[in-house]
C-alpha cells in the first residue's frame, strides 16, 4: 500500500516536470545550478579581523534544535513553509517520502547533498533541492578559569536567520557575564577560545575595554569552551578599570572576604561588589567594614591573599601600602574579589608622627566609640577609665579642656594628655620624659610606645601626644631626679591637675584644707593658710606627711626659710593630699603644760570665789 502511494506521488512529480512551459524549461536547464546553501544575516562567525582566529573558516554545522527549510524546485508541497523541519534530538530530520535523514555535524551544503541523494529516486532533478537555516539551536558553552561561576551554560540566539533583521549571536563577553563576570585575578589579554574542531583562538579583551574594539568579542559556536587564565601580576590601574566594566558582573553581587590582624572586628564578611554610593569593594572599604584599623597596625605591609580559580596553589600575596595612599597614590587601594583575605600586620616600631594622620583616614577605627583604658603610676587618681574620642568627659578637674558649646565636656581625640587629665593629672614626681603606652596587639604580643611630654612642652611636638586605642595602659614612672626649674612649666601644662588640695594643721592662723596650684611649695601652703601663729608656732621647722602611691606613709621634718626658693630639702613641692603639721614652740608647750597641771587648782579657787560671792 505504501509502495503504491509512493509510486503514484513519483508519477505526479514526473509528469509535472515534463509539462513545464518551454521557456521555464529552457531557463532551468541552461542556467547554472543554484547554490545548495544560503548566507544568512548575522551568521558571520569567523571574525577575520581577529589575528588569532584567522584561517578558521569552518562553516556552521547542524545539530539538535536547528530549524531548516527545504526548497524543491516546482514541488511546493514540500517547499517553503511546507518544507520547514527541526533537527531532532538524535540529530536527524524526519522528511516526507524519505523518512529519517541524519544531518548531525553536517554543514548546510553537506546536508543538502545528502537530502538530494535521498530524494534521487523521487525527483528527476534532485540537484535543484536547497537547504537553508531558519533558526539556530541554543549554544552549549563551557567557561572556566577566573570567572565567578564557572560551568556549562546554554545561550540562545536572538532573531530568525531568514529575516532581514540581524541575528544576535552569543559572544565571549556575553558568556562571561552569564558566568557572573571575571575575577580581579583574570588575565583578559590571554583568553583561550577552544572549538569542538580542536582549534584554539587567543582573545585579548583589553582592546575592547580600553578602545571599544568589538573585533575581539568573538561570536560563539555550539560546543565552544572559554578559559580565562590567572594573571601572574597585579596592575592596580587596570583592575580598577576592569571592575567598572560589564565584564565584572552585577553590582549587587555578594562577595565573601576575610579581614584579620590589626582591625577592630576581624572576621569574615559578605559585602556587595558595589555599595549604594557606587564605590567598588576595595581594601579600604573592607577595612571600614571590619571596624577600621587599629593604631598599632603597619599600613605599609598590608597583604591581600588571593587563591586563583585555575589552581589550588595561591599566587604570591599582593602587597598594599596604604601610607602611599594617604600621600595620594590611589593605585594602592586595589579592588577585591571573592575569597580574598586581607591581613593587617602589627607595626614593630610605630611612628608617633604618622599615627595622627593614620587616625584621620577613613579606614581607621571610629574614635567616637568609648575606649576602656588604664592609667597608673604618678597620677593623682590612678585606675581604669572609659573615654571617647569625640566627647571625652571626666568627673574630675576639667576646666582647661571643656567649652560652653560642648555642655561641659572634654572634646578631642583620646590622647595620652587627655587620659592623664581625666586621671587627675600627673603628680609632681612624674617623669614625663619616659611615659609608656602599653598596647596589646592582635598577635598577642605587647607593644610599648615611649612618650616624651617634655618634648611636647618644649618643641610643640604633637606627635608625642599619642592617640590611644581600646585596652591601652598608660604608665607614668617616678622621676629619679627632679629638676625644680622645670616645675612651673610642667605645672602649667594641660596634663597637670588644675589644683591640688593640701591639709595644714597645727599652729597656723587658718588651719584646714587649702587649695593650691600644682607644684606649689611648702612655703606657699603655709602662707595660704594665713602664716604661723606667732605666739604659739614653731617657726623653725614643720612636718610633712605624705601618702605614697605604694600605700606607705612618709614623715619628714622640713626646716622653714621663707626666703628660700623651691628646694626639695627646705622648700619642697607639694602633692595632692599632703599634710603639713605646724608644731608648737617651746614657750607654747611650757605654757600648755603648766595650764594642764594647775587647771584643777585654778578650778577649785574658782569655786571658793564663787562661794564668797554668795555669802
């Protein structure tokens, strides 16, 4: 039955061909044979402008998903819209009369020849059969190396191959974007494009980025593999430029990084590639996310540890010098990528002159946060304190640093001098040349900074007023040799107490507590209490009682000479809470003794006189 139908169809076609008008028959028989394939808009895949891909003129091959159209001369039943077929999953076309014809991997010309051969027994002129491509199948592309999401992707062709509109073929940049964009370690000058045929093209996308040259954005074919190698060096300018292109992926793409070392909050963080202000994820932005760097950090030796996508071996650490950034070198603030680790080391010998500049950088810790510190040694109120940089407040003497616009609060960064002020100021025996700031680093070691406040007073060296950070301890040592000539200048400094309290008891005009200026002498204290009681005081010497920082009490006899200047032997400087005892003179002692002995007798005579008055 089927053979009879095929034979009948064949006779109809044969008779149709023989009954053509003479003119048409002449044109057909004498004209050159038509081409078996068509050149379609938008299907130029060979990019002759790319030197690395020249010579690869392999035509397009059919595969599962392609839509083709057959055109058989003078057989409209199987031509045009009636001749449109899709390549099946097994790579074949299911055609009328001839059935299944496998075209997988064939060019259009090869497919046309094979189909013509299949129709040879049904057509007198099978060579007049043409095959054209209507729609390309989606491309299966593999991409690996320095992209955020390597793997296999299906990319569709936009547009119809038989239309007048240009067909949009997936390109290398489109594949990179589908894979989440390139990483900052990508070497875009040596991208490899591998065809199923075995050919390899080298693509340099840097010309596309810098010059807008589309010649390097090669159109892809089904089965292509793209490999983006790892760059062996880091060009900060190029990576920053690359991070702003469409090749870098979505702006909201989350990136996982780790920040360790001398930062406020070390740990792992997930941040967007671009923030709401349009800022890229750079080293400084990562440090800000981790709370900012500590003042004990070495910003000249920051490292970015980056593990490449192409191997398990890390590339050499990227050295970052943020001190150069503070001097204007923006290339040091490199752009980060997924999985980067930022290591901020501890400075072995911090430069006090640089610390203040570092503290003012946008990647430094926030000094408005309260700091817990300790102040010990030669200060009036040693102990632990909580201070803040933008609003340093104290419960003690603070007249010098407070201002009416601050509501009676101390203003400024938390420095050594402000901490000393909060601790009641230094004592007269403080060695201001050897003050120490002891700081625990993130590495577990102790860092000791030596502060010379005398140099601050003499030369105005503000670098000596070291900034403090969380957990610092300030140690004010005791001077072994006090230069009394320096005492007035030290007493006038902001880190000295505004006043001291001295208690004077005994034979003075106004005994009690006396408020004095820092580093006041013993003679000044006696005069402030009204001077000696001339009738009863021992004006030759007094006793000075002092509570020492170690808890002991010292007592010392001091000879009095009001004509004597500052002298530790005859007119020493006083400390807060010193006690001066002014004894009685010999005459006063004798008088008091006699009065004590004879007071009962005087009292009895007094009773007798009272009785005589009554009687």
